[in-house]
C-alpha cells in the first residue's frame, strides 16, 4: 500500500526539528518560514511542550467525552482569558474543517436557516459544508456543489448587504486574513460593517481564525484589530503546536443542546495537555508582542527588496507578491539556501514562521532571500 498521492511534495525527508529550524536525514538545517503550514506556534520541540506531552502520556493519553475531563475545563478557562472571550463556550474538535463544520451547523440550528454567505477566494476546509464554502471549484466534487452556499466579493459591503437583506442566510463566514487566497486582510471597516449587516438581518457572523488566529497576527485574533465580536470563532493550526486539535468558540447567546454536536477524539487528554502548554508559553514568552515586533520588521524590510510588488498581512502571516513567477525562487530558497516557504498562487510567497521567530532569524532569512533572488538573476 502507498499513501494516496494528492500532495505536491518536496523531496526532503525531515527527521527532527528545534525552534525555527527543521533537519533532514543528512543533518542539513532548514529555516522554517512555513511553520508546517502555520501550525508551529511556539517553535518546534519547545521543552515545556515536550515535557507536558510526555508527562500526560505517562498518565493517560485518551478517554472519551463520556466522562468529565478537568483538562478541558482548565484549557477552556485559560483560552477564554488569553483570547479575550471569557464569556464564550468552547467545543473542542480535531481539525480546522471540523471546527468550521460545527460553527456552520450551530448557526443553522440557531437561526433555522440553511444558507451560508462566504467570500470570494475563501478557503474553509475539505469537509462537505466547508468545501462548499470554499471558492476553489477544483476542490468540490459534484456532491459538494450546493446551492446553500453563495459567494460575495471580499471587502465589498454593498454586495454583502444586498445578499443578507434576503434574510435567508444563517451565517456569514469570513477568514480574518485570507490565507490560501493570497494573504488578504479583512478590512477593519468592512468587518464592522459586516457585523452591523448581520445584526440588522438576524444573520450570525463566523470568523474563521484557523490560520490568522492564535497570535499569528500579533493579536490573539486578527479580527480584534477591528474591535468586533463574532458569534462563532474557529481555531486550529497553532492551538497545540502540531498535535491535531481545533476548537469552535461559541457566544453566550447559544444554549447547548444534548447530542447536537459530538466527537470521539476531540478534546482528549493529550490534546488538552499540548494546547495548555502552548497557552502557557504564549503568555510567559509574550509571543503576541514578539509576533507584532518581528512581523513589522520583516514586512518593512521585505517592501524594500527589488522585485517585490506588494507585502500584505499582519504579524507573522505575510504574503510577499513578486513581479515574476516564484516557482524557481522557492526552489532556490529550499535547495540552495535551506529555507522552507509557502505560496499562494504563482507570484506570492507565504511566510508563516513560528511565533517565537526572532529578529536575528528574520535577518538570516532576508539575506538568504536576497541571495536567492540574485542567483536567480
Ligand atoms: C482559513 C482556514 N480554514 C480552514 C482550514 C482547514 O483546516 P484543516 O486542514 O485543519 O481542516 C484551513 C487550512 O489551511 C485554513 O487555512
């Protein structure tokens, strides 16, 4: 048997990692500007994280949601405090798609409506509802083509308002910063206007902070720059620094109904221990502050590099758009300079390093990028 070949892969075998570096079988170091796709929040192999997971493994790794789990309560309390949403409830699950699927389902249960309004260029996951809310036709099978999902232009309030005035939508779903779509920030004004339009039409607002949340923007959630409060917020990726976990944050206007949501693995003991270690490190090492400082420095420096057309994003979620196709540049960065990067389309580099990424490491990256651009000619 072979793994089903649906991923475009680099021919590099990563066997270990520390901080912002990963290492291949020959011991070659790579600077990780990709964070395993925005998943590595507190850095690879953080000693507090490793110890917390190890100790939990010695006690118990898993038991089902059929029994009380104090670790979930402790995690919920700390997440509420650090995120600025202490009055919300949380439902733990296992992947970003699942967190969004649960948010969409809750919005529909709550309003009795069945349509969802999503943004052009959106990406929300691969499960039935989330892929239907994803504006990439090639990812949708015929069974996912679903008239309940409608797309409206990103950052365009008049089109959105017109749709919501029909009062058939249970929810609007928006990424705080569009990731797969090319690192486009949801404007603060737009988010405020969306919040008002939702309130006026009995529609719920879901903020997908799966990539842009958990400190990546320099605030806990990227929508907090706009000063709004969504009804539902989804998180995954950085929540447990690589241990599969996700969560849906739910406003107090929702009352839980027995059996409406469920999961076998979600919120298990090991996942909670990993996620708790992440929050402790985020707080103690002031990673939101570091992300904002290093992110600003990197963005300003990137703007000055010849050949760079545009730099977008917030904190350490950065899109660098080049005048030329970046395929050769990414290869040169990886194989000659030893740097992992992400991409969005053919012209935009996607940078998503750990939130522990330092100013010194940012300098190292900038030198490597300049050299790769020069060698490319
Ligand atoms: C904004 C956004 N939403 C949802 C998802 C889906 O998350 P997962 O792959 O964990 O299901 C992703 C993953 O890249 C994402 O970036």
